[in-house]
């Protein structure tokens, strides 16, 4: 684990606790750097995935599936 993530996990857990309105410990989350935005992280908690922005904003990361249509439609 990168030292940056270890230092950030308690802070991220605190922000996520406020967002989900229940206690979340640093040990319960998985943190991955968001390659699309410097200072942003993807956070896995339970079966959900969240994003923490550089400003500390937390929001749910919604999965968008591309719907494929059969050929000729």
C-alpha cells in the first residue's frame, strides 16, 4: 500500500461516514487513486463504490453500462 493512501484512509473514512450517515472505519474501505483526476480517489465500501474529489466532496460512483443493440435494429 502506498504511504499516501495509508495517511489518507482515516480522513476518507471520516468523509464517507458523513456521506453514508453511519460509522465507517479505515479498515473497512478500499482506496484506489482516480487516474482521471489528480487528488481524487475511488473508494470501495461494502458493495458500493464512491468517489472522493480533491475538495473532499463524496459521491456515489454510478456504473453506466453501454446497451448493445443486435445488428440490423
